């Protein structure tokens, strides 16, 4: 075997090994990407859930209930309201 | 004789027959050829089958979930949203047949089904099968921890409605497939629906995704929908109707609140209602959106329209005097009033809600065609185009078929039918100085030009008359709202039972406020009130009053009637304005 053949063989081996390494890397990155996407979806869902919970806490029925019973407030009426006009 | 060598005895010579070796050669060649052909077949023409088999084991098509759009109210508050729920799927070719009994038992209990039922599902000859849908996230997590090969979780969405009963008829609900079934969920299905995508992935033995082959279709999320409804006003309208229905032991009730400037529907309440979050109650009577789908004879709420035509023609004036009497004989049955009057002015006909007066105005001054034209122009007999499922048109029979007795009765609202929504819409004519406003249920807070059907003069005259209805001497003093001048018309209609009128009533009130510059139109209907009075002025007018005062306060409308101020008569508003918040409090309290 001459030198050229040996060099080519070595190159072939390096290529083969780097292919394996690249595939491994691609797979790792893919898994990381999948994880990130799942995380993104999860965070998105968390946000929606929090928005829903906030809405649940701020819904008219609850506010009315808390205002009337816990805070002992009464509905506004014009006779107890002072209307201010915006300054021009 | 040929000499025979010692070492070459002919008897010792073994000679294989040629045919045997040839046969062997042929057989070997034949078998190799068979193998070659088979190999060629597998690699070439027959490849698809094996490729498919290979893909079946390692590749899978997964759905990329797309969420349904949210429904928001006019202030951006969520009134319908989709949250993630999991569906449990079994890939039956991957689930091992000898699955441990305790795992089956655990899975069955998590899925709330019997073991035999689960085993039956797992042995079905299908590639994949839904074991359960819309599973709570916590339960889904436990199923995942069982680590059963071939049992996968898919993302799904479940719809939640934070406003519950109060908003149920407006938003409607979706089915388990996330498709709209009622209300806006149904009518705006195309915009709201998300379109899931699909991707092909490579999975390992445990069903984990290890590589992505291709995205076959990108997912498309649904669009959000902004409604014109104000959840606060909706809630107070719903509550007012609910209280009245309970107080008067009525069968049902409804109310609608319209913004006269923008044509937006601010509230559309119905009672009895249902909780759209609970699938158990999604059938039956309570699903009916009575405001839009029930028609009734509008009764006295029709009178202002009849009289407006005569005013517009110049045939009468608000102060024209007319003879009323106890009976008006026309057709087989005389027309009567609840309280008989000798004479009334036109304005008083409205204020006292006189059937005879209205019938006489119609018969003496108007043709059937003129009446039909005007009723149609203000929207009676046509389904409102607001994109709501099941909105009805009501009936206004062709004027050519009207007998004189029909004409007289139609003049005060019998013999035609309309939904409460149509009545409310028609009242925008008086609120908008003679223009009929196009209505919308989607948020669009800009001023809308309307179609002119009356002169501004007639509309304003009618408004003044409508205000007298709520003043002493009128039929609806209980419609008065604190701080605001209001106007409107009561209605009490006998309900048609079978072929005649029975002993059941509907009470309504339709009106507008504040009179000086009308901002809202409110129409209220209470069906079959039984406890005590059944008159519109007693049953529906107080609901109107509550809704009007709370709505106008919510919309920050300045009061237009004189109110006795309980606070700060002697304070200079400038002093308050310039004070900081805490001092303002003190100033207001003093």
C-alpha cells in the first residue's frame, strides 16, 4: 500500500467518525429543542391558567360579593357622588 | 484382451454418473437464483411493504396542537379560554401483551374505568385508540409515571368560562371535540377554531421522540374574538333579571342593553341560565336565548311606533285632544282599556297606555300600508343581522291581508310578533333622533351612522312623551332611575295559549336613558309572573330602573336630573380636584 492510499484511508476514518459525532450532536440538539418547545408550551399554558385564575378572582360576581359582605360597601348613587368636570 | 493393471482394477473405479452432479449443480443454482430473486424483490418492487413495516415500528405521525381563540369582552376580560388537558392514547402495537397486572389495575383506576374494559380496549385491533379525553393534568402526570410502553399522552384543550351562568347565552359552549355548539362559539366557529398541524417523528422503543422527519402541516391557532359585551353590565343585568324572576315567581326573563351611539350590544341576559363549564347541564330549556329566539306579541311597547307615524304625517300633535270612551267597537270584540277615560291628549294616550286611543289614532289617520312600511323599516319582521344562531324574524303579516280589526289591534301590538331584541333595536330610533342604528355584538367603539326613518322633531317629541310614562300619572313610575331622566313604555301582553288568550301574561318594559342625551336603550321581559301583579309597570319597570342606573354609573354618564346632594354642598370642586388622593377622601367624608 502506498502513502496515498493510507492518507485516504485515514481521511475516510476521520470523516466516518465525524459523521457519527455530528449525528450524535444533532440528536442532542434535537432533544434540547424538543425540551425547550415543551417548556415553551408549558409556560404558555401556565400563563393562560394564571390569566384564567386572575379572571376568576376578578369576576363581577365575586367583586360584588366581597364589596358588599366583607368590605361593607354600598353601590354608588348620584346623590352621594361628586361629579368633577375635566379641566380645560 | 486388454491387459488389466494390478492397481487399476475396473471394479475399483468409482464413476459418478454425470447426471447427479449436474442435478446438484442445477439445484444449487436454482436455490441461489430463488434467493437472488427474493432479494431483488425485497429491494425493488416489493420494497414498499417492508418499508411501511419498518416505518410502523419507528416512525409516528404526531399532531401539533393548535389552540382555540379566546373570547374577550369589550374591556379585554377573558370570557372563554382554552386550557390544556391531556388525552390518553394507547398505541396497541407497542403495548406489550404481557403487561403486568398491577400496572393495568393502576391505569384503570386512574382512567376511572374497569380493568376488563381497559383490557378490551388494549386488545382492539387498531393502531391507536383514545383511552380517555380531557384528563386533568395531575392525573395525566401519574399515568406518565407508570411508564407503560405504548401509552402516550396527547395535548388537548378544554374550554373554561369564568363568567359562568351570567354570560352563558352569549358565549355558548363547545363540545368535547372543541367545536362550537351554541352562542358565539357556534356562530364564529370558523374564526375561533384552531387548525392542528402534523409532524412525522422517529421514536425509540419506549415511544420517546428521538428525531423529526418532517413537519407535514404547520399548526394554526384560532383568532381571539372581542365582543361588545361588558361583563360588568352583563352581570348586573343578569342579576336584576334573576332577582325579578325569583321575586315574581315567573317562568323566565330576559334583558338587553344597547349602546345607542355605537350600536354595540352591552348586555344580553337570560334567566334561567346554565353553567357552560359543566357538561351535565348542557341540554334542555335553559339553553334557549329567549331575548333572540322567543317571539311574542309586543303589546303596548308597540304604541309609540304607531303614534310616531301619525305625528310624522302631521295628522296629530302631542297636545291634540281626543275622545276615548269606555269601548271602541271594531270587529267582533270591542277594544277596551284597563282604566276608562273620557278624553285624553295624544301624549296622555302614551302616558296612560290607552288601547282605544292608539287604535283610534291608527284607524282615523293611517293606512295599513303606512303602518306596515314603518314597522318593517324599524326592523320588525326581519331577523336581526348580528350573526347570532337562531335569531328569529317574528311576523308582520302583509298589510293586504289586514282586516280593519287587525289594523286596530296591530296598532297596539297584538297580532304581530317580535323578539325582545327587535323591540330594543326599534327603540334606538327614538334615542337617536329618528335614526335606526345598525347593531353589532363585536367590539367597535366608534360612532355609527344610522338609517333615518323618522324626523328628529318627531323622535324628540316621542321621547318627551315616553318620559311622562315614568312620571307621576304614568304607567311606570317604578322605572325611574336615581339621578337620570328616563323614558320608556310598559307592555303587558296576554300570552297565546292554544288558540286563545289564557290567563298567562308577559310583562315588558322598553326604554331609553338619559332622556337629555340618550346613551342606552334597555328592554326587559319577564315571562309569566305569578306572584301578585303581572303588569309591565310593576314587574319589568323596576328591573329597567336597576339596569339603567347601574349601567349609566358604570359608563360614567353624568346624571341629567336634579338629585339632592348628600355631600359637599358647600365645597368648591376645585379644592377637591387639586387635593391629593388622601385629602380628597377626607374632603369627601366631611
